[in-house]
């Protein structure tokens, strides 16, 4: 599901208050259907179990994770995507309060514990079970790959400038910025692109790189994005 902070917050408020829901329906949504004994969420083929979360009666309802706190029953939902979005929402049934966190970073989960504890005094969310490693416990990032920078002909930079993507979800905007290029994914901040060859460019701030594709007439038809060990073809759209 794709949604906005505003709309998902409305959903959380509706479930929290029960407005517009039959009592029987709401009770069923937020009733334990199965206890959770796995060591971590999504254990895949792992069979390791634990009783570490018995004190909060960690369970699944219908579509919601459930656990019990001094604020009463909590219902929660997490979500992420391969594109780097990380989200978490929790509502406390008795206290009628909660939080929706949506981030556009693969590192977003690192701030959950601080936000939940600092703003809601929520020390009950099973952070370890969820796999939400706090940012100050993450291993240091390895240094960026070293590249040899070459000066690319300005006429080529002009040819590469344009919009690429898979509408409507991902649009990459390539711009000429003086003697180099920049790339911007949707509304995210721009990243500087430096040339490694006439067709190969790399990000100055991440390990991502890309290769422009050119047809026999010298027209730029697309690019291949090299990210997270994958080669992702992206067509030029204008």
C-alpha cells in the first residue's frame, strides 16, 4: 500500500477511536489471533524462539501487531520498500495517543527508538524483535569506493540531461551543473554526479553509479543504475 502521512494518520485515529467501525469489527481487529514466539520478525526459515516478549504478550491481531503496556494495549504496523522507505506506526488504545513515522531513508529505522521513547515515553515497543537497530549502534559505514574522475565533453553532458524513470513512481531528473551532472529522484535532494568515462558517472555522496545508454544515432535512450549490487535499466522519458 502506498499512502501519505496524513491519510495513514487518519486510519490510525479511526482504529483508535472506533469511529465508523462496528464494535465487533474493531474488537476482532485488535484481538490476539496468534502469539509471537519467534526471536525476530520475519524469521524466514529460522526456527529460533524466545520468551523475551512474554511480558508484553506480543501477538498478531488482524493486520496489526499487538502488545500490552502501562498505557494499555498497543497496536502497530511497520512497512518498508526496496526503494529505501522505512515506516512505523503505533497507537495506544487506552491512552488514545500514538505516532506515525514515515522516512525516505533505508536508515530510517535508526531513529525509531529515540522518537518513541523521547516523545511518547514508549519503552515497550519490541525494538530488538522488530530489528530496529538504533542509529548509535549501527556499524560504521564503509568508505565510498574510489573513482578516477575524468572531464566529460560539455556537449555530452547536455545530451544526457533529461528525465528518466518508471512513471509515476520513480522519476530521475538529470541536470547539467556546469562541468558535471546532478541527479534527483522525485523530490529528494540532488546528488552530484562525476564522470568516470564519457558514459559512466558516479555519485559524490553514495556508492551509486550509472551508465548512459546511447543508440547508433548518438541519442541518449536511457541509463542503467548500479545500486545495491543490482543493475537497473531506466528508460528516458523526455
